[in-house]
């Protein structure tokens, strides 16, 4: 938003306080995700039952998503005040384990903010609104069993580090040769550890499989929830927030990423302050009247699925009749 509009919604001093970085909270959030990942993996290996592995895959995928959300904060430089520390921590602990780059994602994501819901928005899919509820459910199910993996990997190539493994030097130049060398060194060290310990199978089953199945589905659902069926603007009508219950938040929206309208209006606010920012914004009648708010991702009359279906129906109802145009 423009600074003038921002000032009308929230005071400068209040915004400054909400935007203050708290390194301790960022470090704790990162540590918490890794603790859950390690505990889920250790539990699955210890019990060694198929249902234990299945549960671990789901839990780990949700925490991989949390790592990606925290990396998103890193891309906005909201983790730590020192930019070098921010980017290094974001890469080593959040981005590199997911085979992505904070630098490349930042370049991609800032374009998304600048050109939200337009043809220049790299995340905008103008055909997404044409999907019926049944289409969305079919896509989610296909993601969950990795049937869409080739297409998914292709869409991530703009900030993925997989091209580096294919020898693409342009990626190394874009992210910086030193940082690229750091990624390759870490990957080599990981491979050496896996070879030495024989832990290849647990790594594939409990890290790669969650990434290409449950995480893929979660990312598609969240992408749909945030912007599909919203307005072509960077203001109040362009983004949806989802006030989901505790179970859906744990599964689909860690680190308060569900308060996405608040983030787009004020991207300088770290994730741990988004709930407070959302409550503050909802005190403003102009925001309340235009804000797109859902109360679930999947279920009920005020769910994202229902709201997207209504937006689709409205679009078709107001579209010009091609037969009349021809006449």
C-alpha cells in the first residue's frame, strides 16, 4: 500500500512497534520447527510401523511448510536486523534444506507484492478461478500422492536450487557464487553423512517424500486461499485471511501466515505480530467492509472452498454472453 493509505489504517508509531524485529522469537520459532521434525522422525524410526511413518510424513510436511513460511520472513528481512545474519540463517536453516534460495525467492516474491493478482504477478494463475470445487479437491488429492510432482517442481524453478544440480550457472550468478558454493558444500556433507551412516532410506522417506506429497498439497491449498477469487489490486480486496481453527492452522497455516491480508497491507511486520496487526486492522470499518475473511480452509459455508466457488459463480454470472457479442 502507499504510505498515505497505510497511515490512514494504522498509526506510524504503532506500525513501528509492530514491525520491530525480535531475534529471540525468530530463533525460537526456527528451533521449534526443527525440534518437531526431529521428534517425529525419531518416533517413526523407533516404532517402525507403517502408520507411524505415515503420521510422521504429515507432521514433517507441516513443519517443512513452517520452515518455508519463516524463510518468507527472511526474504522480507524480518528475522534479524543484520541483513547478512538474516540471509545466512534463512538459507542454512530454512531455505537450503528445502532446496530453495532466500535470495532467489526474494526476487520472485517482491514481484508478487508489486504486481499482485495481475499478469505480471509470478504467482498469479488466471485460470485458477475456473476450477470447480471438485477440480480443487482432485488437485489436492493428486498432490498428496505426488501425481503433480513434475509440474510442481517446474513452477518452483524460479527460486529452486535444483537447477544448480543440473549445472545451471545462471542460478549461481543470481544467488551469488559464495552462497551457491555454501549450498553445494552442505549438500555434499549431507550426502557423506548419509553414505557413512546408511540413513539414505529414512532421509528419503521422512524428508523427500513429505516434500513431494503433503507439502505440495498444503502449498497449493494455501496459494488458493490467499488470492484466488480476490480483486486485482494490492489493497484490501486483493488478499484473503483465513481465521481457521487450531487443527487447520496446525496443518495449513503455521506461524500466523493465515493473516495474509495483514501481511500484504504491511509486509514490514514479522509473522509473530500478524495476529495483533489483524485485530488492529479489523477495528477500522473500511477494512472490515472490504476484507475477504474465511473461517476455514475446507469446511463450512464460510470456508475458502465455498468463497472461491462463489467468486467463480459470480464471474460466470457477470461475464458477457458470447452469443450476444457475436450478434
